[in-house]
C-alpha cells in the first residue's frame, strides 16, 4: 500500500488508537467492536472503520476487533517495532523531563546522548547519560547511528543546530523550539510548539465563556 495516500488526519489519530488499545489490552479485554471503541474515544464508529480500512480493515462484521492483534498492527504501522536512537539537544528543564520519560524505551526510542552549551550542565548525569558539550554533537551522531534529534533549545540555537544536523544526515527532528526549521524534504520534522497549544486552549476557554 502506498502510504502517501493516507491522510495526515488519519495518521494523526493512530497514536490515540494505539494508546486506547494498550489500555484495553492491559485490562484483559480481548475483543472490542467499533461501536464500543467509539464510546471510549468519542470518535464515530464510522470514522474508526474508515480509518482502519486504509490499512486493510483488521475487523470482521459481527466479531469486532481482536485487541491484541490490532494493537500490534498499529504498532507496526507507526514503526514502533523498530528501535530508534535519539539525542536530546538542550538539557534544561524540558530536556531533562524528556530524558527522564521512561515510556520512550517502551516505544522503542532510545536516548543515547544529551547535549548543551551551558557549562553548568555539562557533566551532569541524566538517567546515567552525561550531558556533553555541543562541540561533540556532530561526531556523536555519526558514531552512534542516531536517527532522531530532539531540540529543546531557543529558536536561534535551533536554527544553527538544524544546520549541523543536516550535515550529519539526521533522519528526523522532534522540534520543541518556537521556530519552523528550514531543512531538506527528506528529513522528517515534527514540530511541538507548546505556546501554540496553549493559545488553542485559550481560544477554547473563550468560546466556552461566550456561550
């Protein structure tokens, strides 16, 4: 199947399906219908069936979905059966929080290195990983088969760091810096602009108060 035909809206819903199915699996539930999954997720049963049909369907009429099978199939679609090595650039509060997030390993994302320009942070150990100076970044990426760089630094530093990452042939960037990066099309970039999310929340509050 040509994955380019799958809409970004569908792809954006897959992690949520995966999370809910994981909870069902942990609860010992073996089967679930699209209607029952719809009630849990507040997504229409029709939408669920349409989303899954993009990848072959996975269910049988009158039988529903096998939770364990569907959970594992979505994991494959999301590439979670692979291991991905990553580095975190920025060892401030956000970088430290991400470094200490245990679910990364459960999902196959392995933190290999942490980097910063602050001399007060260099040498500090996070999850048994020492913070290294930025001048070590390029060689570290090349020597450790790094797939993903996580940027938790100010936007000026992020732009300069992105240039280094491009030279290192990095495959993907998870960008928390408040700037849109200009990188080649073959580098996958996922932007997480926290202030944008907060402004959406503010808009939602305003809409509620105006009702």
